[in-house]
């Protein structure tokens, strides 16, 4: 069974955020931290995993990604701070979450 994730990466507490979808959260975090992909994430140094969800399907993950990208910044901050008030890097907590 495939696993999918919606993730929010940040440059710092209340800094620039990047919202994405992946089937391998560990790989996604590694790519961000090591700036392996050109573009927005590399430019704004979104290295901290500050929020993630595990939707049931890739379709659900993509729908959620599109929804969050339309949200006001204040709503995204509130979502993050509901579970991660100090904006700590959650990457150490997800090392064993990927199932593929």
C-alpha cells in the first residue's frame, strides 16, 4: 500500500513556507535540506519540516495541497502552530514513517 504526504517546509519560525506532496517524506526532507532541487525551495531555503499530513490517497494529498496553497498566510500559520507551536523541525520524527 502506497503512502502519501502533504508537507509544509519553512525557512525559519514564521518564515517563508513551501507546501508540497510526496510519496517519500524522508526523501523530500533530504532534498530540501541539501538544496538538491532548483527553484523556490532552494531560493528561500525552506529546510525545516514544520507540518505534515498523511492523506489516504495521492488524489486527496493533491486536493489538500491546492486547498492550502489558496489559504491566507495567517491560516497556514495557525494550522502549523496547532501542532507545532515552536516551529521545531519535525524531520527527526519522520525517519521511519515512509513505508515504501
